[in-house]
């Protein structure tokens, strides 16, 4: 089975924009580590994840999920889906 980050067939033309998105620090570290592991940009990773979520499809293989668990442990990311929309920003340092 091929996943979205493994496809290079029939690419569609799009227009990307630069954005300043605030995101939890440890979560970003995991995303950066995963994008490095998959050899794609963080933007491509986020786009693929969002498109999969919009169609209620899982974006990752079992192997990739294992890597995500490892990265979460390395960066002490203890957030789960149940924490979504319940996070309080402590402010910038």
C-alpha cells in the first residue's frame, strides 16, 4: 500500500502561501522529526495529514506510527487527541 507521502505520480499544480502558525513546541519538534524521517517538508506533511483528515482516512502506516511514538518519547510529547481544544498557552519565552 502506498501512502500520500510516497506518491510522485500526476502532480497537480497549486499555489502555496507563507503563513505564521503558532503550534505547541514539542508537537512541532515531532512534526519536524517525522518530516525529516519521511524526507518531505513540514508543509507537505501537514498538507497530507489535513487532506487525509478531511476524508476521514488514516495518513500513516503502522511503521510510521511506530516512528511517531518514538519521536513523541524523545521530545516528551504527552499530548493526546483528548487534549485538543483544551490547551492553555503559557505565553512566549
